[in-house]
C-alpha cells in the first residue's frame, strides 16, 4: 500500500517566481501527488464542508492535488459515537466514499485520544468511573465496530493519539488512570483484530524534542517486545518558523525508522505568527487574553518577505523528507487552505494565520511552488 521510493525529476517551478511580489509564472505541469508519487503519499486533512460536498472548489483541488486524505473530525469519538448505543455514520461514510472515488490512501483519525471523547465513555449510568474491565470492553466495542465497518477501505489508523507528556512520561488521561499503561497495547491489539491488513500508527506532536521522542521510542520498543502490532509513527509536524531545526527533523525521522517503522508527517502546518507561549499542539491550550496587535500582525495579508521565509521553511522540511523517502509513508497537510486552518483559533482565538500551501482564495502560494520544486531533491 505504500508508495515506492524512486526519484522523479520534475520541471522547474520555483525558478519562475519573481522575488518581488512573488507573482508566479505558470506552474509546472504537475501536481503535488504526481510530484511525489514515487516517493510517498501527499495527504490533506478535510473538513465537514469538504466531506459533504459543499466546498466544491476545495474538493476539486483535493482530488487533483492529493493522494491521501485524513478527516479533521469525522472519525473522532465525540462525533462518531456520541452516545453509548448511538453511532452517527453519515460524515464518516461520505469521507471514505470521497477517498475511494478519488483512489486515495485513506487514513482513520483517530481511535483512542484523551480529547473529544464523550464523558459517558468513562462512567456508568450512576456517574461513577468504570472499572478497568468495563472501560476495556467499551474501547474494544468502539474499535471493533468502527474499524470493522471500514475494514479494507481505510488503509491506515491513528490508533492512539497524544498519549505522552512533554517529558516523555504517559499523560494522566482517564484511559491511563482507569485501565493502566497497557491501554495503548490493548488499543493496537483490538485494531489489528478488526483489520489485520491496516497500517497501525502511534501519533503525537513535539516528537522532535528529545525528551518526548525518547519516551515514544521507549513506548514503541516495549510494544515491539510484547509482540504488539505497530507499523508506523505519526510525527504531527505542527511546526513554527524557527522550530524544529533541520537536525531535529532529520534525527527524529531517523530514530523512528531505526525501529523498523514507517514514518508519517501526519498533520503538517507551519505557524507564521509570533509565539503565544510554549510550543504545543495540545488542544486544551487557550490563550484568549493574549490577543494583542503584536501577536496578530498579519490581519491584512502576509508580507512578501514572510511568504519567502515560509517557502524556505517548506523547502527545508521537504528536503529532509526526501532524504528519508524510503522510510516515509506519507506527508499530510493539516487543512487545505489558510482559511481552513485550526491555527486561526489556536492557541489564541481570532488570529489570522497563513500556515498552508493555499491562501484564503484557494490560490497557490510560493510555498506550493517550493514543495513542488523540493520533489527533485536527492540527498547525497
């Protein structure tokens, strides 16, 4: 199911950019998915309007440009399984149908996470926390039902999402508190039972930082020693203009590949705004009170100098990905356009961000041309 890792030479697109104003000449006669089709899948996370077909222009771009899709929310527990005896399949079914119609590598995001989980999952009908066995049964039922419904149709599952703290220890979620640390292994076992052919992924952010990376490596090594089926690690890739460094990105991919796993960049975007606090992708972060002009400087558009810097950041990252293309499964952008990005509301609500390859008018940015050009890169 994975793209073969052979080099493809493409026409030069980035050289056609004019430095002042970044007006691009005609793009090279290719697409993102064709540029990288012999290296790894190029994916995009799609939202509810795109799944439902309301975003007609966006859907056309997704079908033309990308070889893989992930759902922003359609497969998360709170939307898919809001009540004990109720599943809402409409959006998830349409999501999978969209991927199949366009012959895409379809990702399921996600099965077990501390966030966007209804409160009933952890409690009995009297409001008391469940026992270990009762919560394991609920987890098993959910995974068996969801993965089973899409067996052979969804090719890869983010089985456990964000189970680690920044220091590499296990997050004190209710999954951990009630079941214990083996909740992760159990989730992978259940997913493998439901679809033995699916790629099973552990997914997390900030893995480029050594303490958290070391915690993930220890976790995966234990799973492997215990015979737990894990095929891939998802490095989320919620990056900034000055983080991670090239060395951090390179060494992180190499460290997980050394475990015999495929590596995905599972949620790629680059935050161009000034830092509003510690670098994190924890959705519980909310710094509403810090929305000041100096933290939201590009309300009226991104300056050409920052467009150039953003393109350079994407060039660096994709050179690293191409260096490791034999170990890579996919690179997935977390959203199609700047207007779709969650970073407009995170970690400070109401800011105007520009983290992706398409602008708010669904036009390509210089970063798009940089990514196309980077497909020609072959490290020595």
